[in-house]
C-alpha cells in the first residue's frame, strides 16, 4: 500500500494567478514544483531558447571551441568517442553534424556495450593513434577516464572531454579527480561556474556547437535546429525537466513535429505516431526504446546511421530494424524480469534493503531495465548483475532516499569500475566480490522502514466539480511533463463509481462514470488490474482516488473526463 502525501507548500496563489493570468490551481501546481520567485515563474511559463544561459559560462567551453576550430583550420583529424545509449548517440550526432558543417575531418566511434564497455578505453586510444587521429573528442563520457586520457596525452593526442556525469571524488584529499585532458567540459566540476548543473550529455555537446557556430558566423537557426536531438536525449536520459532542460525539451518537441530528419520521420511513421502529438511519454516509451535497442542488443551505430540516413528508403529500412530489435528486447526483458522477481522472493534476499540480483545469463544491456522493474515492484534500491567477457557487469536504479553513486563510493575498492548518478549507476566487479558487495552495501544501509514505503505524491485535494475545459487547458501550460516536472496529480475522497465496465483488447481498463455528492458526474477511466478495481468498487460504497483531468475528443465531440491512476 502506498502512502499518499498531499503537498502543503504555501504561497499567495491568488496574487500569482492574477499576475500571470492563470488559475489559482495552476499557481499552486507551479509552487509545488519549487518555482517561486517572479523571474523563475516567468521562465517556467514563457521561457524560450533565448533565455538559456550562455555556454561560455561553462568551464573550458571557449578553450574547447578554440581548440576545435584550430584543428578544423589545420585539417587535423578529429575522432568523436560517444556512448551506446540514447544520450551518447544524440551527443555524437550533434557533434558530427556541427563539425562537418564547418568542414572538419571527423569520424566517430561508439563503443560496443559488450566488447568495449562504457566510454573511452585504452583500445580506442591506441586505435586513434594508429589511425593518425590528432584529437579525441568525448561526449557523454570521459570525466572518469583519467588513466585512458593520461595514456592518450602520452601518445601526443589532443583530448577534449564533454560530459555531464558526476566527477570522481578522492575522499582522502577531499577533491574531485579531473582527467588531464586539454579541455574538460562538465558542469558538475566544482570549478565550473555554469548556473545549471543537470544538463544531459547531448545538451552539453549542443552548447559546444553553439559556441563553435557563433565563432564561425553560422546562423543561429542552424544551431537551434539541432535542439530536437538534445530534447530526445534529455527525455531519454531521464534528467530533471527543470530550468534549461525543460526549455530544451519544450522547444525540441515543437521542432520534432516538423522534423526534416528522414530517420526520425521514419521512426515516428512506423510507430504510427502523429508528429504533432509527440510528447515526453512517446519519446520515453516509444521512440527512445527503439533508438536504445540497437545499443543494447547489437551496436548503437545502427541508431546513429538512422539519424544520418540520406533518403526515405534507407531510413525506413533502418527504422524497421530498430523496431524489431526493440520487440526482441521487450521479450527478453519479460523473461529475465520474471527470474529476478523469483530470486528476490527467495529467503536469502527477501529481507535485504538493497537488492543485488545476479542473473549470469542475462544480456548485460537489460540489467538497468530489470533493476528499474525491481525498484518499482519493491521500492528498494536495486542492482542487477550479469556475466560479461572479463568480469561481472551491472546496473543499478535507486529510490530518492538512497544516493546510489554516493553509497557505492563507500565501497569503491570492490569495483573494477563504477560511475553514475544518485538514482542510477553502472559497475564492473569481479565474480568473487558479488556476494561481498551485496553484504557490504546492506550492512551499511541506513534506510528505515518508513523510507521503503512507496509514496504517492499528490499536488492537492480538488473537488471534481472544479474541473473545467478552461482549467485543463491552463494546466497544459505546464508541459512538458517528466522527471522533476511531474504530471499533476489530484486527489478526492467520497467518490461513487457508477456502471464500471472492463474495456480494451487486453481487458486492462475500466470505463465508468463517477459522482461527487450525487450532484456532479464526470466520465472516468482506470488503467491497470481491471478485475481488482471492480472487486474493490463492489465492496466499497465510495472510494478515494488520485486522478488527472483531461479532455476526451472523439469524432469532433469534446467531453470532460478524469484518468484515475490510484485508488483506495
């Protein structure tokens, strides 16, 4: 059972509503997202690309841009080293597109997840040297590649890092470990004065191209056109949709609706999506998984090739392959998620506060997805480990009360390699340390029973009778929704359910009318375990619901409805 928590943040909602021409409910929703001062509210409601911070505020940004422009003038070969996930692919595409626009001699390498592992490695450095590459440019990786960059510098290569991950920290010296590159761009450096620290890797790469374009006299419209790819990466990498990230996604979605990229168009078309209706949900759960599938099961080069497709025929072929790969990924995920649940239910793991599940035969690319499934089901920090060629690899997904990267740092000597964020991490570990890791991270865990109760965070209690078409369209001003700018959720108790009926091809939805005090009626729909919902309604005269109001349009007719997400 989830613990329902209603936000009680205070503000002068009447004044905010009057000043910005919004409903008081909308004003409360904005306050609940910790947007408080006038300038932030204005940015939240009206922010555009012109409101983004200058990329020159980022440490080493101008230095990196000047270095790259010098290499371009001298025809020095540049190699981009990306990553195999959606952020890495988009970062690579943005940098390739931007540098080629200026005539750079440039190519790229995206690591194979199984063969190469994450990020810059010694083999890539040696290969670059053999290929007479002058400059290595990383994106979405590099901040933790101290030894590899030291190796590259020893071979005479120029190295530029663009990344957004947490900077490795030396606990004894109490200082960040910055790799010895010629330029290091990562807003999470303590010495970086950039005001916003939560950009994804593609957004950092996009800002580098902005500076290079501005220094080269390229029209700003060309830089702005690349925002759709930074937006896809921002959603796909699940960074918070606040401040700059929210603006990037908001503006990116507008451009995706009219994208000129054949590959993206093909992917949208073959998934039967309406380009004008693309939102964060469709990127996160339809487009993103297709782009990620090639890096999980084959090579992310296929996703990059899709974005680089020059005609519709090539784009449709590649998009079809990615969709098929994603279906295979779904099937494999279901198989191994079931095995993971069975292991957790066993006596040996059931009482652990941090789940460490070892699935030796599972494809390592699925570890993060299955860890996420475990976290959702048990509301516990979860790691899934699998066998790879030379070690055991794994991914973790966490809850808000447990900073995964910070906790792992306490046991860094156990890992061959690790990195990540508070809510997600990746690692390599020797097989003999798997059980040791599980024991240590549970011994040191300070999570309480209260921490492990899943929370349902509600914006406010709102009578159903307050819902109107005007209010719904007012709330839509808060889009795009996602992590850090969650879709609003309202609550009401004493709701009577009338004529519930199970609908849908899979029988996983319930349509009904709901009543409040027998004097206001509105259509409603619930998605989930339909039979369980019906049984609950039959045994309760009224129920409490968590819901989101919407306008249902069918054959030109608009009706108000609510979508019920939780009940009790």
